[in-house]
């Protein structure tokens, strides 16, 4: 499972450039680019707060959960097995 930053989509919708946003939230352009491209491994709450304040959004607008492909297959398999057991017990 992974949490992904979808800052690029919000920036595109708001028509704001990396240079402008970085200056407004006091973050380097390099660090903002890492967030924007989804390569960040972590984000500080203070950075998340500054982004939300500047972009007038909620943290959930900037972050999304993406399940790993293996995890999704396991969930489908477990769900199938549960249904099979339930049908057999009726």
C-alpha cells in the first residue's frame, strides 16, 4: 500500500507554477518538485498545512491511498474465499 501526493493535479487546476507556490509557502523549488512528481517518501505536517492554506484545500485533496497490486489480488482472493465458505454453510 502507498500514500501518493497528487499535488500536480491540484496545481494544474489552480493554474499555479512551482516557482510561485514554492515562494508562497517558503519551500525550495527542488523540494516542491519532489512532492509534485510523487517522489517524496514523507511530508511534514507544517508543509502539508502550508500547501492546504495556499491552495485552499484539504489534506485529502493532496493525498490519495493506492493499494499495491499484490494486496489487491489478496483482497479479491480473500473475499472470494469468504463468499465460498458462506455459500457452503447455507
